[in-house]
């Protein structure tokens, strides 16, 4: 999360597997530890606004965003602690704001 905030062009690096980072973030949303889930939510809240400006991020969100949406909805549906609902909501807001065309398809 801090790397993404401070150096977003890190995601332009040719040897960074953006898809793997994205998948790790999705898996982290399902962890039982609240701080891990909160950090993952923060990661996606920072990542999603960059879909349009960083092509590899946009491509991964286009291809795997449905998996992210599913993980968020599972968390909201009861898999995660109620104290984390605001964090999951932030991801939904970011998806709605920055990936609306994909969100309506998913």
C-alpha cells in the first residue's frame, strides 16, 4: 500500500507480475485477521483509481475484477467482521467510480 502511494509507477515495471499482486490482495481480503483485511482494502482503494493511467493495472482489473467484487461481497455477506464493512464499502465505491463499465457487467 505504501509503495503504491509513494511510487505508483512501480506498477509499470516490466518484471512485476501485477496479476499476482492483485490475486494476493484478493486472497488477503479473506484472511481472518482484521488488520490484514483492512490493509488489503486500502491497497485496492489506492489501486483502482489508477486503472485508467497505468495500463497493466487496468488490464488486470478488467480481467480479474469480478473475483475482487466477489471477495468483497462475500466479506460484506458475513465472512468478515462487521468492523470492516466501511473498508469493503470503499472498494465498492472505487469500483463504481473508476470501473463502472466493468462493474455493471460483473
